[in-house]
C-alpha cells in the first residue's frame, strides 16, 4: 500500500507536514496529560503511529495523532479507577487500553464496519465535524487567557471556562486572541501565505527574548529528549480491570471509527476522491498498536490538524510521513527549544484552524434548501456538543434514516398536462404553458409504492377527482417496486373508480412491476387493461386522441407536434421559480460580450448565445433571451456604448428566423410564443419604462429604415 505521492504538490505536502508536527507539539502533550500520562508521551505518539498510518492509509489528507476524545475517555476511566494521573500504575494501564482498542479495530476491520459510513449523509457529516470543532475550541479556550484545557461536553466545558477565569491573564489573552485574528485575516486576504508558521516563529522569539513567564504567560513544559523506547504492555494488568477495559476500549474504538472515518470522508467529498473505508480501519488498528508499544494512549484522526494541513495545501500521505520525521528531529534536537513556546500562541493557531473546519456553508445551504436537512445537521452538531461523539453520530444517523423513510413515504409527485404543439407530458406547476387534458388526471408518482406511502398515493388521486373526470392515468416510471399492501390497494382503488365511471390506468413502469402485481394477486389489473405501456396508449384506450382537448384551449384548434428537443419551457423545467432570474443572467452575459466586441454580425450574436453558462438552447428559450437582450442593450446605450442599433438590427433578423422555424413546426406554438413576448414586454415596461420606451424607438426606427 504505497502513499499517494503527488509530485506536483510535494513541496506543499512537506511544508504542511512540518507545520502539522510543530502544531502537534502542544496539542499532543496536552492530551497526553489529559489521558493521565506525562506530556512527553504525546510526542512519542506522534512518531511511529503516525508514520505507520501514513504508509497504510488510503486518505491523502487525514492527519492521525493524539487527540481529545480518546484521551478524555481514558483520563475519565483512570479517575473512576482511582489511579493518579502520571503515576506508574497509569503508565502501565494506558498502553493496555490502547492495545485493546487496536484489537477492537481489527475486529471492525474483519467485519467490514467501515461500510457503515456510506449510510451517513452530508448534513450528518457536516454537523458532526462542526460539533467536534466547536467542542475542541471550547476545550482549548481557557488556554488563550492563561487557564487549563477542559474535558467533557458543553456543560462541563462552560463550567471549566468559568472556573479558569480565576487564572485570567490579559497578556495571554492578547497573544492568543491576536494570533487567532491575524491568522483568520491573512487567510481571508492572503490564503496562500503560511501565517500560522510566522506566528509560531514569532511566539518562539517572544519566549526566547522576553521573560514571558514573569508576566504570567504559560510556556510549554520542559520535556526530556530522545526517541521513545519499545515496551510490551503488561497483560497481567488487564486481568485486574478486564471487564472495564474491554468496554472502555470498545467505546474508544467506536469513537475512532466514527470520528476519523467521517472526517476522512468529509475531505474526500470536498475534494472529489475516494477512500477505502475498511483499509482505513486497518490503518487505525495498526496505528493504535504502535502507540501501545511506546506507552501512548489511543490515537485518533485529528480534526484540527487535518484542517491546518488542508489550509497549507497538503494533498498526500507525505504530510504524515514528514510530520513523523519532523517529530523525530524535535525529540532528538529540539526539546530544549519547546520550553520557549507560549501556550496561548499555539492555542490560537489550533483554534484558528478549527474555525476553518466548521461547516458554515453546509448549515446555510441546508437552511435555504431543505429545513429537514438543516434539522439533521443541527441534531448531529448539538448531539456531539451536548452528549459527545458517539451519541452525536447515533442521533444524526438515526435522523438520516428517518429522512430516508420520509422521502420514501412522500416521494416527488406531480400532476401532468400537455404543452400545445409538443410531445410528452409536463408538470403543470413548473410549466406555465402546460394545460391539463379535459376530464383527465395524469398523476406522476416518483417512488416505490409500499405500505408506507400507498395512502398518500390514493388520497392525492381521490382529492384531484372532479365531477367531470373520466380517466385517471398514473405515470409510474418512477415506481420500480411494489409490495403486497400496495397491490391490494390498487385493486381497491380501481374498483372504486370503476364504480364512479372513471377509467384507471397505470403506465410507463418497468415490466417487473407487472410480475409483482401477478405475484400479489393483482393480475386482474393487467387482464382488464388497467396496465398500459405508455400514457398515450392509455389516453387512446380511454378514447382521447390527438390533438388532445385541453383546458382553456379552443377544441377545434389543429396543430402538429414539434420535436421533443424544441420544448417550450426548458428553463422553467430546469430552474422552476428561478427561471426568470437565470434568463436575466444569461441576457446580461450575452450583452456584455457583444458590447465588448467589434464584430456585430449574426454569427457573433449566435456565438455569444452559445457561449453562455447554460449553453445552446431551444428556439423558444432563445427567443426570450433575445427579447431580454434588447432591453439590456438599451440600458448599456445609456452608459455610452456605441453600435447598439446595429446589434438591435441583427437581433431582429434572428428573431424573424426563429419565427419562421417555429411557424413551420407549429402555427399554434408561434401564437403562444407571441403571447409570451407580450407578457415579457409588459413586465419590462412596468419595471423600467424609460428603457422600454427607448427599445420601442429603436424598433420603430429600424422598421422605418427597412421600408425605405
């Protein structure tokens, strides 16, 4: 399993790895102490475990290391056992917990538990990562102003922050808060500049040349140099705390899999690559086994350090390998310098990185697009913040499954009609020119039909029936499966409609649905002709033929059908309520391009149309684009652009060509087009009468010139 080395990004990977190692120094030392070990064991856990993980992982960006949640769980367990932090007994017991955690991770590997992450949605991932980020920020916050880091969930962390205010130091706060502000500002203005490194060096210089401790600013504790020695954990300790260690290590293994896999997959989605979840679990197991051999606590994927690595463009496992080798150099030659690094500065670097991983974008998008998804995001976020990692994942995952159930119970559905002169059937709500067929209901149901949604299906149809309804047609192309309950209810629905003199048809579905109808005793629907291949065949069976009689359209109107690729309302289909705004955007793009080119030929206009962000469009949408383009050109004329009339003349020529093409395809469609133009012009006149008047003047001038 070779690291995914990217030669084009090698320098950035190495720089990111060095920065990660430097930032890991205070984080690892602090969490080692939380786990009940001497601070230097945090550095030991950042050598061999990280190196092995970097060689085994399929995730090019995740950083592995001594981290908050496993350390806090271990530290809490030691306290419950009555074992003093930093004692000989703690140093014997913690590696046993690590090796037991590695064993559980191996079990997870063999049962392929990594697949579970495939069932966790983006809002759950975003809420989870954001919750972890906020939790660690609250843990580290007291260190900004001279206090000690906290552990636990939100309530415990707030209590700790309040208690630590007794150690408040204004200089510490200035250094820490200043570090956060400077890094965030540089990230916004100069995102490529490694400001975290500058602040780290600046902090070290302050520690060397100023007596910061005299002013109450905490520096990193002194540690002994040298590489860690390898020791086999004392298995006899396991016998004394056996059951407790088994359960504790199982919980820690779950935390590692959940937090680390979610973080890795979050970055994989963000940068569009794939990772092997099960291979990741194996890498976690090997990393924790290596940590046990050097006496360290269980090791986890680090959200904060991964965020820092991402900030500096790290894109391969070279980062982990570089970070490990850098830590070797620190242990051999740099431990004396560590004591000069101010804790608030290092804490500020960590907090600035954590702010960058909070998924504000996901929260905003889900709030604007789907309130249910936003609630799932917030549930995962608050679950982690209030209850801890495991409960946050459980809550978010459960809500994801609830969302799946809701979507299955209430799938997308719509009533359909016909656009005069066009083949196919269109959603009435999204296409203003679509008209219902007289005395006909066409109902599209885009989800498998089963006991959970058959009531919705039946009620929608029954509620749509009017006094003159003669036929109900189901567009079932989205139904790939039915169950026994649904089959029985279809029989009942058909019987009820027949008693009212209404024909019932099921169309467009795959053939296996017919097999299921027979299997569940509803084969009579097939025998009686309720099941038809297409909507058109169902209409013909009901005695409704082309041209279909449409609501609000003269029945004696005769028209041909145009090609499907010349659909009247493609933009409405694609953008719904945002169709007008999108068309305005494209008109602005074309206008800007035309006024900045000297070529105002017909070919230039058509090229400008084709080059817009939407791409080439059908005749009807092109006509609307030209209508709006004229209006924008009159606006630009007011700003001093020349040759507007020449462009207007070409636009008018192109519109006449479009009219001829549409008239050839369908005279009825041409009449609809002209009415649509009138609606657009009325709208423009109401919004900007002065520009509209200028547009009319230009048209009249061109018409007069053409007559002459």
